[in-house]
């Protein structure tokens, strides 16, 4: 098949969307399919164009067999509300115009977030009469209300109406969780056109490995440190102030918290850690994607942390799958829901109540002090990884695209 993908994040950006789109597309190309991705100049989340790139109106490059079309947009940091929305909105016309210039594909796919990319994809599908698949990785605009970026208002209600129109317009929807599908069905979207294609991990890159001692020394970690690692965006959705509160509690001096990544809340967190005089918290700036396995090797526990809001009952953070690949016990602090159910089914870690510093500390100390529990969870985490590979996700997504396009995909062009 010839696949046209619209995604406003793509490598060298390091977030979940960029990794998901790139790693699956790489499999599709290896299986003999053609993939074009329309995206913008890499700038997420700082809102600064990465070195070696420019915010040009239109440019084309090839990345591991994937044709990447980059378009010019208004660029803003992933912080605040209105400038970020302007950033999102500017991608819509740029992506549509670029899509009109591409050769006719068999299917058009758009991934969320963000919402306006989906609208652009729907418009392009109408203009070119293309089968249209929406990949749903977030319930937007609910998510911006859930993290407090905006309040319920007339504008939000208008966006919700556009959201429902988008779901109805899509020929198929690929939802990243079962909860997303249930949400859409409860709002009148036909269940028959929704495929659930959960996230995955590239096991060729993420596997257990010895601690990278050179990197540990570089970051001031001692050989005997028990390291709890949070690797990912430091944003409003992640409530990482709770981690600092846990680090300030008695007995937490036995734990080293390593927080790696960028985000709108990072500077506030660094400042607060200094105010609390936290010697057991290490902040590391954003790192290249290819360095992630080295960073995970420093960790004894993978921390997955979300704000205490009902919307996050519906999500499964992608870093859970990376932790499984690395064979690390997962400490999940989020509302009970689909992620906690997955954790319980896999036996890959412990759940702690969200935004409860004492509960977080106690769970970490249990993992530190009870070696039998720790090793059992580590074994089960690694054993769970093969059920959640990126190749499996790429196969399931490709079959959903073929269904939308009315195409038959030969077995040899699905997986290797």
C-alpha cells in the first residue's frame, strides 16, 4: 500500500507520537509499503527548531526509507494555552496544502494529539476523496481541561462538537486503548469502525542491559544508589511535584530520583527542588532517543506518573512498554483504570495512588528492601514485553489501514 501519514511530531523529536509513527512506518517500509509523513520542523516541546533544521515552508527528506515532508508552521513552546493552540492551528492548512501536492495514496492516516491535525486530515480526505483513518491517542479537548490548561467553556463545547464530527467522518478509527473505544461508542460512534491498537515497544532496542557506569558517573550516581527513573515529558499532566514531595519525606534519602526530559513544568520543578534542598533528586535535560536504553539501564525502577484526574483512567502511558522491554519493575502512580489493569494482568510492577507522596515513598521502599518482590516483578515485566511489540502494533495498524482502503494485504507484506 501507499500510505500518507499526517503527524505534527516526528523524529528527531522524542515524544510518544514521534516514536510511534516512526517505528511503525519503518516496519511498513521493510515490508514493502510506501510511506510519506507530513510533519513540521522538529521543535517539541521547547518551541525551538532543532539544530540542523529550519522552519521552511516546504522541504523533503528521507529517513530510513520513509519520505518525510516538513511544512512551515507557527512555532511555540509546549506551555501555556493560546500560543500553543495557534501552533496547532497553523499546522492544519500547511498539512492540507502539502497533502494536495503528494501523489495519490491508497489511504490517509492522521494521528492525535493534536486535534487540528485530525481536522486537516479530514479536509484533505474530502478534497482528494481518500479513505481516512484517525488514530486516537488522546481524548482531546477533554485532556486540556483535565490538566487545567483550559476550563469548560463555549469554546470547549464547540471543539467537542468538531471532535464528534471528526469521529463520524473517519472511515476507521484506531484507538490506543479499549477505554477510548468505550468513550466513543457511548457518544454514538459505531463500534464496528473502531479498532483497538495498543502501543508497543521496539524490542530490538529495548532489552535488559548492565548499568552504564560511565553515564552513572557523569550524572553523579553512586554504585549503591537505588534509582527511581522518570523518563519523559515534565508537563501539567504528570504532577511531578508529587515526586518532589515524596523525595522530601523521611527515609526518602535512601532513594535517588532521576527525572529525565523536557516540559512546561521542568523549570518550576527544578526551582522547587532547590527550595526544598533535595539532594536525592537529579534533573537531566532532554536526551536523544537513541540514548534512552542507556538511561533506562541506570534505573532500578521505572516510574510512570500522572495527575489525579478521571481522564487518565483511560490511558496507557507508552513508557510502560519501554520499561517492560528493559525488564524493569514499574511503579505506576495514576488513577485506577486501563493502565493499572494492564499492570495487574502482567504482574510487571506496583500501583500507588496518584498524588500521594507517602504512598509513593512506601512503594519504592518496598521494592528497595524486599529483594524477592523486586526480582519477581522484574522477571514478570520482561516476560510481558513480547506481547506488546512495536511489530505487533505495526501489523494491527496496517490491517486497519487496509480495511479502510478496501485493500488486501498479503501476509508477506504484513510482518517478517
